[in-house]
């Protein structure tokens, strides 16, 4: 598999990474055995980057990855790199309580993650959202201390704006920014992507299929379980959903002309944005993983890119990325 580098200070990783959140939470029921088999299949195919968060099902996802790593062949296990987001506060009922970026909390979160994952270090460590009550310099400084002690290899960031990125990078070397980026979520192109490129920071792009919305597999009449995040997401509601699926149908025509799937052309578009961008695919089954990996064989020429731009222009999506309550937790630079 082709490789890319997470910025000028980060590790070399596979051209696609595997986002494991959906194997534990937020997207309906998941099959544990299939999830582990999917992680193994990804490692066997040359995927090296596994992404998780310590708050995904309150630690379940880290333990799932830990089990998958323990039961994987030694060579695959040694190549695997784990990216962890921390800081989100939950209660026993699953409710969200903000974010904690205090240095003592950073080290506490890391200690628990290392235990759940069963590893001696975390490859990329990042707070999931900016804590508005703690300067980013303090949070990043605490991660840098973990790097010095060998518990973490690289400092990462997640869903922050250009000014926050600059402040963090002035504190310690930052390898990577994880942020949503897809055909229908392109606002990072204005200020954030130029900033990461200026500073030599890589980008791991999550939501490349917009939570399945632009995968080509989401039906207009699909019913979502109450515990599925998308049941409350503005882009999946009413007229917004119908408008967004119209965009998918326009994209499907281009995909069919190339003999590929909608998901593959959407992932290939993100891959085409630059060698500094690593798309995370949220495949929960081996079947969906195989489809996503097929995007690596899709070549988009200038005519293809122009056709895609015409079918799905920037800012064409209807609805915000998150419900209003979650948008409020974003870095102020990232809010609409």
C-alpha cells in the first residue's frame, strides 16, 4: 500500500487509515467479531493507522483495538500506529459534559488509554475538542511531556482553527491535525489547510463519506435507531437529507462512468487533495473495508475533478455537520 507522512515531524503511515469509532458507538449496533476481523483485514492489507477516542463507548473502542492488536500476527501488530483522542467527559448515562484539557487530566487520560489498549506508547495523542477554559499551550505542553517520557510519540490536534494551530505549534512540534474533510465539508480549504501546509503539519481527514451520507449506500427512506448519531444530525433530516442525496445521485453518474462506486470516488477525491492528507475510512465490516481500499486504485484526472466539482460544488450540502449543542463545543474559529 502507498504511504504518506503525517507532517514533517510525524510518522509514515498508510495512505488510508481506519477510523474505529463506529465499531463501538454512535452508528447503531456493531458486531464485535466482525469489527475485530475488519481491523485484522485492514492490517493485512497494509493499513497502519488506527484511530480511536478514549470516550468512544467509554473505553470500549480502545479495548476492542487492544484485543485486535493482541490477536493480530506479530508483523501486523508491530506496523500498527494508534491515534487517540481524549478529553471528552461522559456520565454513566452516556451524556456529554464538555472537555477537559488540564495538564493533570491529560496525563490521567493517557494512563487509562495505555492500559486499555495494552500498548507501551500512543503514536499520536490529541484532545478531541478545544477546552475553552484551558489555553491550548497548557494542553499541548502536557502532551509534549508525555512525549519526553516515551508514553506518546507525536502531538496531534483535532478540530481546531488556524490561530489555535499556530499557538499549539509554537509550543511543541505538532505532527498532525485531525479534522472533518470531504466533498461536502470543505471549509478547511480556506484558512486551516494553508496553515497546516505552512507549518508542515499533516492532516488526517475524518468523515470522508460524511458518516455514510455520500457513500452511495444510504437510502432515502432509511430509518435510524435513536442511539444512532445520524438520527439527530441536521444533514440527515427531512429536506436536508433529500437535497444531500440528490448530490449523491449526481456523483453516482460520474462514478458509474468510471466503473467505480460512489464511496470510492468520494474517497479518491480526498486522496487527490494532497500527499499531506490521509483519509480515515470508517468501515465497520470487511465488505465495506474492501470497497474503501478500492479507492486507492481510482485515478482522477482534471476532467474528472471538474465533473465532480460541478456535481458537488463547495458548500452545496444542506445542514450543519453537527447538532447545535455539539457545534457549540467546537473551537470558536470552527463555528459557522
